[in-house]
């Protein structure tokens, strides 16, 4: 059902849960995973930082690379094909462009919202991706998915797929 899963990660706890969930799905479906991290450069341009913007950007890029290297290594340890991309620009647009460019048939990401679809914060990155995606989007908060939306015109996504996601990950996938 899924061949190319895109995972947007910022390294936060909710993103790490989304990473694990995506890896379980990829393993179950024989899919490959593209992990992306977006350095949101427009924010740096308007920030009033106590140090030069170039230093903040360099740090953000280095941190993003560390996050992507960590999760790609985890994927390889459990036998899932994975790639990584460090992107710069607005988060929502960067995620949606990467999904189109890489032919992702599922986008997985974490949300810092409370719970339930109505709790995806308005104006959040998660909401922007939900509204702009042409493929299913799976948003997690903690260990459980809070939103699974099929906007792709009937690719076969069904509620029974949640059984795969609720299964406990292999020991090597737990970090």
C-alpha cells in the first residue's frame, strides 16, 4: 500500500514518536522512508538574536543533520531503506514540495497539539500540511495517531490500518 513514506522531523519527542511509527509502517509495507528536517530560514531573517544570523543558521543546519543522521541509522538497523534531506525555507511549503518531488504516498509527522483532530492547532505546521497535501497525512502526538486523513482520492487507506500502527515496535526500533 505504501512505497514511499515521507517523515518530517524536528527531533522533538513527538517527532521521534512519528519516526518510530513511520518505521513500523515502512517495515510492514516494505516501503522506503525519506526523513526531512526543515531549517525555517524566514524565521532567522526576522529574528532579533544576540548573535549573527549566520551563526544561528549554521547551528540549525548542524542540529538538523544530527537529527537526520540519527534517524537514518535507526532505519538501517531495523532493515528499512531510508534517505535524508536537510531543507531550508518555510516548513509547510518545504514539506509539501518534498512530498511531491519524491512521490511520497504518505506523510507522517508529529504534532504538539493536545489530542484529537480538533486539537491540531490552527495555523500550525501540521494543519498547513493537512490542508495542502494531496496524499494521506498521518499526524501523531505521543504514541498514538491523532489524525489520519486520506485526501488522495481512494488509495485504499482504511481504519483497519491502525492495527499495524498500534503494534509494539521491534526492540531495536525503541530508542
